[in-house]
C-alpha cells in the first residue's frame, strides 16, 4: 500500500496525478475499514493528504482537478447512500480525513460565490425573511433559465432529454433518502413537514407510486445503466449531488440543507413543465413522464409547506437564518453553473 501511495502524489498540478489519486483512494473503498487503517503508515497518510490537498488547490482554476475532486467525493458518498454486499471502508479514519478535506474545500469554493455582507441583510421576521429569500431567487440568473424555458421546452431532441435525465439523477433519483437523512434530530412542525414530504416520496404507502420507482421508469425508457451513469456524469452534476448528500448527512449543516432542498423544490414546478412539454412534443412513452407530471403539482405544495413550517419559524434564530440563506445560495449558484454547462453542451437549433 505504501509504495502505491507514493506514486499518487507526483507533481502537483498535473492532471494525470490527480486521477491517479482518485483511482488509488477509490480502490480503498472496497477494503474493510480496519484493514485499510492498519495498512497505512503515518507517512502514507501524510502523502495521501498532500495529494488530496493538491487536487483541492487546483480545483478552482483547473476543470480536470474540479472533476477529480467531485468524482472522488461522489464515490466516497456511495458508501453512505448504498447498502453494500461486501465489506467497505465506511468508518475508516484515513478515509474520513480525505472526505473532510474534500468537503471543506467544496464548501469553501461555494462560499466564494456569495457576495460579502449578503447574509447580514436577512430579515429576522419570518414573513419578511421568506419574501427576501424568494426575491433573491427571482432576481438570480438561474431563475427561469433558458436551458429549461427555451432549449428543453422548444428544441430538445430525444438524446438531449436522455442526457438531461442522466445528469439530473444525482438529486431526483434519491430525494427520499436525502429527506430521511436530514430529518434526524428535528422535532415539532419541522419534523412533521419533512415526514409529510417523505411519505409523499414513498407514494403514500403504494410501492408502485414510490417516486424513486417512478423516476427509474425514465431509466427504462432510455435504457440507462449504472455503469453509464458512472461514466457520463459531469463535474457540476456531481457537485449538485454531493452538496445535497453533504448537507443532509451532517447535523451542523441542517440549516443549509433546509435552504438547499427548499429552493430545489420551489424551482421544480416551472422547470418540469418544460420537461413535460418536451416529452409530449417528442411523443415519448407516457410511463416515463409520470414522475415529472406529479412533481409539478406536488412540489408546489411541498415548497409552500417547507417555507411556512420550517423556514419562516427559523428566521428569528441567527444561525438558522444565515444557514438557510447560505444553503439557498449554494443551490442557486451551483444550479446556475450546472445549467450554463448543460446549455453550452446541448444541441442548438439551426
């Protein structure tokens, strides 16, 4: 193990070395946690940390490093959101150190997109705070983004929709698990609101109507496999999924999760109307669009309940007020960059 770790540091800033780091640490994930930790010397750990820090340092300016950073974090998070059929490195001290380096760097990068002093402007009154959040969202360039309102709605072809579904799977395909993780430790109206949302995701007890089952019907229409997903997800798509998992798994980021998921649901109905329109325009099988049709209505209800039962009551607490706003901005800003990327890579009309 030591000799392999020595090879992954290389020359900082070289893209090939970044991916050697990703490949090496990814190989750790199938090892039992105790075996992994026992096999690494202190020198090994220092060299590994240096290699991960090199990726983080380059990620802001090097797209390859950013991709490597988010790919590695997504692979690590698979240990959190999947039931394994073999031993894994979940619980490894060494892997935890790597994870925290990646997470800290990811959030630090997102915070740089938040204008100085903006969070200080958040009102303390619940109604005023909600209005402030929604106004901020409506004035953001991601609101009614042309990728949805123009390209998807009017021009997208079958392959464009297929690509869209692939990239969206990192959040839409596991929203129930995100809710389950984030509700731990909550109480009162907040817990009830999350529970109501979760029960809707569970098809209100009907297995055939569980939302992840409905979403997977789209995969069947397009014949999408797990192997393909691992190959084609972009860095910004991975970032969206990683932020969602990170905020929901940590209790100290609960407020940010409230803002991130709340804004996600608030933006969905308008966006999904364009997806449904494109699906019908292209004459694709009706079974594949049930998920999106359902969420046009249900996420309007969920967003309203989320804002009034979780967000507004929290406005009087400074840490919650700032955290919710921060999570909202992380969602708006990361979504904008993601949609810019999708639009730039889409088949443009003649």
